[in-house]
C-alpha cells in the first residue's frame, strides 16, 4: 500500500499540474523537494479554501479581460474599412509595404484604441485595393477588419 499526501502547487510543475491545483504526491517528494523549494504547500482545509478563492478570482479576472476584448472588437469592426494611403506606381503597385505598425497606427487614429502590433496579421500587400486583416485582441477574441490601400 503506497501512502500519498496532498499538496497545493504554487506554480506550474511539468507532469504534475498548474498553479493552485491540489495534487497527490509521494510523501518524500513533497517533504524533500516541493515544500522546501516553495513549489507547493501542504493541503490543509484552510489552504484548499484559499486556493479555490484565488482560482475563482483569477477566473473572474480572465472573464473581465475577455469581455473587455469583446468590447474593443466591436469598436474596431464598426469603423472598418480603414484607409491607408501609400505611394503607387504603374499597375496600382505600391512602393513599400503595409506593415502591422501601419495598421495599428490607423486603428489608433480612427478608433482611439491602442493595439499591440504583434497581434496583427497582415497579408502580403503589393497593390492598391481592399484586404482582410486579423487583429488578435485576446487568446479567444480576434477582430477581422478590412484595410483599403489607396493612392497617396
């Protein structure tokens, strides 16, 4: 019969669990590594309640972030299409390219929302026209907008 003890993880441990998870481990592993290193604490009734409370607070915070992202999505999509002026040559070919920074600047000017340029996916744009751009606002929320590249 193998005895196990319950601990609450303070951080993510590979192959064991996430922060706040109550897991069963071997007593030696808990006493000699997890607890002394501060990776876990002994799972008492009070500690379990506290961990559940922290998880609930974190869940509510993540839900609020997602709702904020949804609000930003509607604000950004409402003003679509956005116009980006570029110098154009023959056959409507543009000089340079449209970058994610250009898109972020246009959104800031029009919607008054600051967007991280790393979350913007811009297709290869080499000519004047209308293009679809994806703006990732949250891991679960992304806005699809239209960019109209016009001659300067």
